[in-house]
């Protein structure tokens, strides 16, 4: 209990010292102001790109030779996990049967 109180007091004094240091630094800082007579460099007007003619979707139905490709569904088989039973029906785990050479 005594250590907690002492550490809290040390932490509070450290924060107080830190706040004093930061405040004194900020109050002593010199912020230069721009002279009103100083000429501003002329900035070139920025060109805006006309986005109204841009397409928002990709054209995936064209192939490089100009022919349309057929939209066929992709069939993905369920991947067999290492500890799942082997699909060959041997009763062994896949990692000990057909998956032994993959590791």
C-alpha cells in the first residue's frame, strides 16, 4: 500500500514537471508572422480531370483477340484437411494416407 501511494505521488509530480516544461517551451517559442508587404508567389491554376466519361465497371467479357468468352461457373471441390479421413475410404487420416507426400 505504501509503494502504491509513493509511486502515485512520483507519477503526479512527474506529470506536473512535464506540464511545466511544455508550457514554458510553448510560451518562449517565436512564431514568425508573414509580412503583409511580402508578395505571394502566383500559383498556376490546377486542371481538373473530367470524370464524366470514365467507365466504372471492367469489361471482363472481352478476350485479347476480340472474341467473347463464355461465362462458365467455376466448380471448386471441398479441400480435404490434414486430419480429416482420407476420401479413398481407407479409414486413415489424409496426412497418413494420400497426403503423406505433400508435407
